[in-house]
C-alpha cells in the first residue's frame, strides 16, 4: 500500500463521518461565511483525528495490518506521512478556530455574535467541552514539538525514539477533545457521533497498548545466545536458541531484538533457515553506535528478547524467474533463502544473484556463499564497488533478457534501489515486482 492510499482511506472515513453529521444541514440552513468556517473546523478536526487513529493502529504492529500494507516497513512509511498530514490539518484546525477571534479582537472584522445553534446546554456539557478544548491545546503544541523532533535528522535516533513514546498520551488528550467537541452541535443526535466514538475507541485501544508497552507481546520469545563469531568487515554472527519455545518464520523475514544493555528493540533480518525452529542466526554489521557496542556487550548465555517475525520479503511473487540483488550486509535474507532452497533440493526456477560489496571475491561473507549458489543452481555475480563495478538496469537486461516475467528481490542501500528503479523504468519494468524491506524506522 502506498502512503497516499492509506491517507486517502483515512480522509474518506472522516468525510463520511462529517457528511452524516448535522454540519451539512447547518450550512444549507445558514449559508454564511461564518457557518462555513464553523463546519470547516469540524471537518479538519475529524480528518486529523482519523489520520491520528491510523497512525496509532499502525504503531502497534498488528500482523494483518502489516500484510495489507506489504510489510511493517511500508506500514511505517504510512505511519510517518499520516502523522505529518494530521499535524498540518491540526494547524488548519487551530488557525480556523482562533484566527477569526484574533481578527475580531484586533478590530479587523466585526463581532458576529453567538454562533451556536441556539440550543441550551447543560452545565456538564459546557464543562466537558471547555475541558476538551483546554486539553486539545496541550495536545496540539506537544504534537508540533514531537513531529519536529521526528523530522529533524540531526536529532539522535535515541532521542526521537524516547520522545515518540509520548504520542499515545497526546492522542488520548486529542481523543478526549474529539469526543467532547461534538457536544457543541449535538452530533450524538446523528450517526456521525457514534461513528466518531467508534473511531476514537479504536485509536484509544491502540494508544493504551503502546502506553502500557504491550506492543507485540504475543509475538515475543526469550532466546539465549549460544554462539558469537567475529568476521571481517565488522560483521558479528550471533546464534540464538529459543528453546523450549519454537520460533516459526519464513526465509527473508526479520525480527526485533532487545538486548540486556539496551531497552530499545532493533530490527535484524534472520540470516538462516533450519528445520530446527529453536535456532536462529543474525549477521550484524557494525554501522553505528549501537551495533558497534554489541561486540563488547554480548556474551554467550545472555538472554535476548526476540519479537516477530515481520516482513513480506518471502520470495513468493509470481513469474518465471527471479533476480536477487544484495548490497553489503543486505546479504542476510538471501542467506536464509539459500539455506531453505538447499533443504528443498535447489531452486525450481532460474535465479540470477548479484552481490555488491566493497571488497574482492576472496573475502566474501559468508565464505560458503558461492558454493551454496552452485548447490542450488543459482547464477552468482559479484561486483566490487572499489573497482568501479556497479550494477545497472542495463546489465540486468543484457544478462537476463526479457524482464516481463521477472520479480526482483533487493536488500541494500536505498540510493542503490532508487538508481535501479530509475533505470528499470526505461524498460517498462513493473515496479510492483521490485520487492525490498526498508529498515528506516524514522
């Protein structure tokens, strides 16, 4: 699912709710600029809430939601843009609500008087509405700050991660405002009020799940480190056992690991496939502060919390042949698939496999890679980027031939993927057959 599809769906839900509210009828009965402004406040508010609910639901990593969006990584992209668009709508909502008041106070426009529908309100309704407005102010300013932190790449990931945990609290404040704001125009006298409450309840459940750290609870296992190997190029090979509880997955999927020295879960591709559902391998390259610290922090016998599996990188697309492309440590999902194919007697369809590294062929990781490819009947090609050897769409076309019945499975740097996609577009390649996992969780 594209981000635009998820966002469009949430906005459609918001428009349906507003269309069933008293708002459209009020506009028909009183088609003034002030009435349009009043209903625009409601429309932007409901739209922002719908997007916030979408963002909250995605954040709790529900399996069927991830599958619908073609993987958790793609879902996080929708999550990100839903949050951005919701923030923009909240700004419109805020400006439309307070802007006219400022213009009246500054004397630019006359005071229009009481804009309510004239119906009486109980003291309780007034207090609920006023308290919701006060809490909405906190939610709005807090959201602006947290979205700014999320979008500023100069702010460290650990700061972003910790600040992101405040979002469920802000959503609860906003949801309270959404539930009480409808009292002003008696939305509960229409289907819209109940639909809005159902929408807010969905977001409420997701927010409480995140707030009480219950995300992925049913998919968690406690594993134990049974082997640690160091390889060239800063690669750490980590073997875990989940015994006595099995951990079932498919080759190409990944899991979140949480170690004793760090409370945050980090995603890593499972680099093996074995008939033993208790044994897992993770090959981790030192690429930052966290991965660099693993060498000194991990010891055999330590417990590790593992959550998953996640990902739709399952090598199951239709077509007569496959192309595999790995860049650097992006080799890990292909290691698992090679193990699987070896257990099945080799590949049943043509596979061309390109592996791009910054080293020569003699230092490839893993050492058995080329032998495994030969065993499985896979055409293997190695490219050394330090020798100006780069993979292009033209090379793929010349080597493989017609790409119409071909699926491409890619794991490597995002810029590498984009260059290939740009080149493949010249050959009319269907980009829906270009499969990849993105571990950019921000």
